[in-house]
């Protein structure tokens, strides 16, 4: 019986940790802005909130003339979360490599999508916010550089006491080294040529401690990076663009983001 159970668990792990790469395009038909955004849902690097932080976000962007591309990136899988084991291959840097592939794909078809190659940015939520900000830092100054980045109620640090430990486990496994944790703590690696950043979070976030965003805001300020930090008293976590899942205060980020984006692409 025990052997059968172990075989079943192993099978589930193989399925749940398969490469998840998929890119779905949402192209505006009216009032296009020639701007594209790759959207990375959250899910603690164990799963993806494809509906609230993926599809709904992309629909909203498209309705505002922005081409959106929802990226289903590789992650550890729910079985790795449940059983504290990993079958290999889907931890860091798998998701990062998926995002790089998505950037290359969107750039290669920019003409077809009606966007400019210098107007391709990324937006990510929670763990997805960590992914897009990490990519913005690592790709700055390269041909794959991101034009702008929007980490929303993001996971930021892998070393500070405010670390979201579930996301760290999903990204780095059960026993990450100090070097790996340091290398993926975003507040330590903001480059001088970092792209403009739109950052948002809520004080009452019950999942990712609000100090994560404060650490990133401080690092961006220290390095003189143009950014806008929307810091709300209430709103919670995991709401994306859904007003019914947050407060009237926090849902205001949508209009502020659109205004911010307009200001940087027209500057």
C-alpha cells in the first residue's frame, strides 16, 4: 500500500511540475496605444491565478488600448507544495527563462500585434511581481531590456524577516543556499539603468507583508529610478483588477497606472 502511494505521489509530481509555458494574446481592436504588457499571475511560484490575475487583467488592458499577453510560466506545482518534495526542473530559473522567451516572442511579432518594440513592459502580481521585477533588473541594458515594469503587491525579499516563505520555497526549493536567497532579493540588485517602475501594495495584505514593497521602494529611491509607489491602507491581496475583491481605495490603482503609463510612453 505504501509503495502504491509513493508511486501515485511521484506521478502527480511529474504532471504538476511539467513546463507550463503558454502565452495568450489579447489585442485591442479600438484605440490601440502601440504598447504591450506581458502579464504574470501570482501563485507563490507553486500555481498560477490565471483568472483574477491573468485573464481579467489582460481584458482590462485590452479595453484600454494596450495589447496584453498572459504568460503561464513554469512553477513548482501544487504537489510540491503539498508534499514538500520536488521532482526537478521547474524551480529557478525556469519561470525567468519563460519570461525571456515571451519577451522574444512578442518582440518578434510586434508588427503583427500593432505595438512598438520599445513599448513592451511587464506586469506581475505577488510572486509574478517578483518575477517581472527580477527580469527588469537582470535584463536592464541588454537587447531584451523591459521598457517598464509594474510589480503589484509583490514578493520582494528572500532574506529579510518579511520574506514570503511559501514563495521562496516555490522558487528555490526546501533548502536554498544563502547565495541563492541573496541573489533573488530584489532590494539588493536594482541597477542604475532599471526601467521605470509602477509599484502597488496594501498595508492590510494578509499574504505578502507590506514591507516587501517598502524595501523595493527604498531601493528604487536610493538609486534614483523613476517610479510611482501606490501604497494603500486597505485592499488586501490577490484582487488584480476586480473591484469586488478589494476596497474602493485600492482599486484606484487602475486609473493611476493608466495615467502613469501614458506619461512615460509620451515623454
